[in-house]
């Protein structure tokens, strides 16, 4: 069975290993984490986050390349080809 793509507020916090809500909100305001879909306020019971969007934000925060071209350039540089 696959993981659910949409996450509730509680599921998002669990996915982020219990990161405090103040920190999650600050990261959303700084555009380092996505806001909930459909312009729903983060504290609304209907708020849902896209797991893939959260994963992309985490990838970007860890410095992972977000495109094939960026990944190729990153590896070329790391391996001394550039």
C-alpha cells in the first residue's frame, strides 16, 4: 500500500519528526516549507499538505539538486569534471 499523498496538520508534524508548530509556521512564511493546498489556513481542520511538495522543500533545504541538469552539474563538479 502506498503512502497517502495529502497530509493533515498532525501528519505533517509527524512527518517532520515533531518539529514545533511555531517553527513550521515560520518556515512556511519564509517559503522554506509549502503552505496548505487550496489557500486553506494552516490551523484549519481541512488544511492538507502535498507530501511531494514537502519532500521537494526538504530536498532543497538539504542542497539536493532539483532538476536533472542541476544534478548532472552537481555530480560533474563533485567528480572534478568541471
